[in-house]
C-alpha cells in the first residue's frame, strides 16, 4: 500500500535510524522527515538515504500548527511517528521552558493538526496512526534493593541474547503509575497523556511506547556513551555524576528502530508498549568497559585512561535506577533485542572512532561553549 508517513525528529539520533529503516524497507512509502534542526538535529546522519526517491526532508518546528496542517493536506499524511523532542535531562534542568514548549505544546500541536485533517476525510481515522515515542523516565525511579545485582526474575525467549543483571526486584511495566522527576520526564509524561487523551476523546488511533536508554551510532555527544568516547579520544576528564552507581537499562538503537517498525504496523491502537533489553548496568561499569574498548582500539594500553575518571557533583534529582519489563512486546509481537551489550559497545566505539569527521563537525563551535558551561565549576 502506498503510504505517506511523517517521522518527526528524523535528523536526531533515534529518528535517523527509524528514517533509514523505513526508507530502505518500504520503497512504496513516502517517508517525510520533519525536523527543526535544533542543535541535536543533523542531516549528516542521513547521507546514505537523502537521495532516495521515497524520502524527503522538511525543515519545520513541530509547534507550527498551520505549517504542519498544510503539510498533512498536501502530502495526504496517514501515519505520524513522533520522535521530535528536547531529549537531554541536564539541559532540562537548566532550561525547563524549552522542554515544555517543544515536548508538550509541540506534541499537542501535531495531534490537533492531525485531528483536523483526518476528521475532514470521508474515511476519517481508518488506516491512520499517530505513534508517539516516549521514555521509561516517565515512570520515575526504582529502588536498588540488590546492589550487587541478581538474575532477573523473568527471562526473555530462549534465543534472547540479553541478560545482564537486575539491581532490584521491581520493574517498569505498562501499568506502572507515572511519577516523573526531571523537567524532561515531566514534559514527556505530559505529552504521553495528551496522546492518550486524543484517543479517548476523539477516537484517534494512537500508540505510545516507553523505551529505555538507547546507545549506538549518531548519538549526540552530550549523552554518556558518546561523550565519554570522545573525551577518552582527547584524553579529557570523564565527569561521573555522584558515585557512578546509578543504573540504566541499555538498548542498541537499531533494536529500538525495529521495535518501532513492528509496533507501527502491528501494534494495537490505544495500547502502550514498553521497550527495553533487560540490560541493566551501573554507570561506572559501563564507563570502565568503554575506556577499555577505546584504549584497545586506539592501540593504547587497555585501561590506561581509567585515570581520566573524575567524580563530579551529582545531577539534581538524579534517578537511581531504570529497568524496563518489555515482556508484553516480546510476548505479543515477538520482538527481542539482537545484540549482547559488549558487542553493541564494541560496535559503537568503532563507529565513533571511524567517523571522526562526524564527531569533529559536531564538537567544534557551539558545542565547545555548551561543554565549557556544563562542566564549569565541577
Ligand atoms: P535527539 O535529541 O537526538 O533528537 C531530537 C530531534 O528532534 C533532533 O533532530 C531535533 O532537531 C528535533 N527537534 C527538537 N525540537 C524540535 C521541534 N520543535 N520541531 C521539530 N524538530 C525538533 O533525541 P533522541 O535521543 O533521538 O530521542 C528521540 C525521541 O526518543 C525523543 O522523543 C526522546 O524523548 C525519545 N527517547 C529517547 C531515548 C534515548 O535514550 N535517547 C530513550 C527513550 C525515548
Ligand atoms: O531512559 C531513557 C532516557 O535516556 C531518554 O529518555 C533520554 O532522552 C536520554 O537522554 C537518556 O537519559 P539519561 O539521563 O539516562 O541519559 P544520559 O546519557 O544523559 O545519562 C546516562 C547516565 O549517565 C545517567 O545516570 C547520568 C550519567 N552521566 C551522564 C553524563 C552526560 C554521567 O555520570 N556523566 C555525564 O557526563
């Protein structure tokens, strides 16, 4: 079927992987990448697909209601995969307004424009989908009641590759009550509620997914893993927040993109799906792993750069532990992660070291000022 799909935030980290997957896999679809190109948006992430006949790019702010409504009419858009957002927790602590504007008002603006257009059609909502990409951070933080880590109580399927540790007995399920702590997660929680409200009030077919921490190529180097790879490369300090004991649940970005594809096509409207790899790690353990891999690949003695680790003031309101239970998605749609974390980290480090130009283009200019201001006084 010929479809016309808008992917918002397609020039960002996860969005670029979703755009690439859809452009390659669905030559009959028209994939429209809608992105404002904020500091985090980078069209260099999509060099390999930018000339494809089924791909186009539109520079637009998701808050621009009229422009988006006109685009929907012009392109007969029948599917929206919404990733555009302000995504970095540290920035949200410094500037919460930008997060409310983009993440809340921007999402509402897209929903309202989609409603207006789809309700004007004879078939109304039939064959339509508004898919909102959200985060596990909306659920708040879990306690770490097994600090040394234990085997998770549930296993994924027999062929599953991931099972690191569980650092507590509780997990985020689709039924977990929202309890966001940072301005970022509060804004994402609010946008999730608006999406569900458009289903419940107007009957719009919507789906929401809440995913754990992603890692992999094209992630903006303000986030833990690419920031540290870049700093090790330049032998800069590695600013570990607090004691480095916080736990995150990591998923390779291409596995997230595959889940999005599956859910967009086969997910049940009005449902929520949690996406995660059952792959919990303490920050400090990841940092040790990344240092060793970078050192080895750069021909330095393995672990030589561990002395770059520098414990700094903790992030305000720093959530202790995130851990996703993605068994619903695995059971109902047969998705599972494809990579062992160690293999994913090796692949990721290699990618950043092989793509120095991509990294250098980003980390020059404005980024330097951001980096200096973020770590000044720490
Ligand atoms: P990112 O910061 O790398 O990319 C965000 C993209 O959105 C950029 O291309 C940016 O230009 C664009 N954008 C920002 N404001 C915009 C606006 N007003 N109008 C149009 N475009 C705008 O983010 P990411 O890490 O790829 O995250 C993508 C989505 O996935 C976000 O909604 C985020 O909340 C969610 N998510 C991220 C993770 C993660 O680990 N990175 C995990 C779970 C969920
Ligand atoms: O859980 C999903 C979320 O993961 C997404 O919704 C967010 O968009 C994404 O940014 C990510 O949020 P985190 O805050 O978990 O990611 P970040 O890479 O910023 O930090 C990961 C952990 O590492 C966190 O515990 C804070 C810590 N950290 C981070 C940075 C940047 C440090 O110790 N030092 C650092 O310099």
